[in-house]
C-alpha cells in the first residue's frame, strides 16, 4: 500500500512510520512538510500522491488546546476533515487517532468505557477530538477511529516516557495520584493497528493496555521494575493531586476503556500495562 502519515515526527507517527516501512511504501510528512490546517495544500498534495491510506497523527497538547480553542479546532476538526475528504476522493482509507478524554471520567471505579458509551468531554481537547471523530466519519466511509490513552515510548519527552530516567538518576518526580486511565505502550498500539488494517472493519476502536493506573502508580511500578527499594521510591515519587498542578485544562478523573470491536474480531486482548512497561524498560535500559 502507499501510505501517507501526517504529524509523522511525533511519538505515534514515528513508530508507525518505522513499522509500516518494512512492508509498505510510506511517505512520512512532518509538520514542515504539510500543515494539515492548510486545506488547499492538503487537497492538492494528496490528489497528486493518491495514497491508499492516510494516517493522521498531527496534534497539539491538551493544555495548548485550552489556551487556543481556535487552533485546537483547526488541527483536530478541520484539518482531519480535509484529510479524510482527500482519502475518500481517491477511494482510500483513513486512520484517525482520538482519546479517552472524550469521556468525562466522573464515576470513579466504573466499568471500562466502550464505544457504545456516551462521550461527554470536560476540556477543549476532548471536545475537539470528539468533533473530529464525527467530521472524519462523515467525510470518509473507510475510516478507522483509534481512541487511545496516555501513550508512551521511545522518542517523546513526556512524564510516562521518561520518568524511569529521573528515578535512575535519583531525581525526585511529582506524580499526579488522583487521575486514572489506561496507559498504552506505543509498540503495542502500532502492532494492534497492523492487525486491524487488513480486516477492513471500519469503526471506533479503544486501543490501550489493560488495567488502569495513576501517574504515581506508573512511576512506582517503573521504580520497582528497575529494582529501586521501596523506601527510596517513596522519597523519589512525590504524590500530588491534580488540583496542585494548576494546569489550564481540567482532566477527566477516571477513564478506563475496553475495545468491543477488537473483542468482536476475536483479537487477543492487549497485555496488561505492567507487562508492557516492563518490556519498555527492558528495551530502554540494560538492567531492568
Ligand atoms: N500521546 C498520547 O498520550 C495520546 C493519547 C490519546 C490520543 N492521542 C492522539 O494520537 C495522535 C498522535 O499523538 P502523538 O502523541 O503521537 O503526538 P505528538 O508526539 O505530539 O506529535 C504530533 C505531531 O503533530 C505535528 N503537528 C502539529 N501541528 C500540525 C499541523 N498543523 N500539521 C501537521 N502536523 C502538525 C507536530 O509537529 P511540531 O511539533 O513540529 O508542530 C508533531 O510532530 C493525536 O491525534 C493525539 O490526539 C495521543
């Protein structure tokens, strides 16, 4: 297949590029190569390239969406709509990423959300991601919507991706202890997408590792895998509440997800987050 990936320099885009490149003709587009908010550039570029599949990985961060709702809408609704239209116009398929933040997470301890649960976002990012889902679904009939959650892996400086380095260096970290969601190892996400693509069952998937945790539970588990002693870990991982972070965008509190679509396809359940984290740390260090 000829595959175009937008936002390809990011975490998911770079891993997808690497994975798809072994068996497909992949054209990875960085922000500087194609700005997805430029609808004319999108239409003319894609009409010329005529890909079989477009994968949209372009995004801005949650708090930046809260600061600039107009830009958030351009990147998460209008840009994806142009890309999905372009895919449809050449008879292609479209993959679009969405998020657990489409749910409000108000009910702590609830059963995992499925695609049948009503979305009710609590911040601008969640609202535009939800609107983006409708836009791409309407624009391209051959669309996979992949909702994922708290993705980590090699190549992005985020708390989940780099907390192990802080702990190994003996630097204390502040970790939020009162929000819970599924984490997702990017390698597992990419591998699941590889399984979904050939099945051509278009719809909304929840692709996450099993089990929920908070950032502080994730950090503590990373420390244990790295054989740090409990007393040392208690010193290093400073547990804080979401309210203390004073981040511009409110976060939904409890957003576990489950993938009914993958269950219906008979796919093996995604592994547990502790096992995925162990694998990540084994790859990232020699002593996990
Ligand atoms: N990471 C997560 O935890 C997570 C969780 C749930 C859902 N998702 C979704 O997964 C998708 C990919 O996320 P990610 O974590 O891989 O993102 P990322 O690492 O932040 O990468 C996003 C990329 O998009 C590029 N970009 C920004 N504005 C653009 C524009 N107007 N046109 C083209 N490219 C643009 C950025 O380039 P510059 O930096 O050069 O601007 C960056 O390389 C997004 O849809 C996101 O909402 C991610």
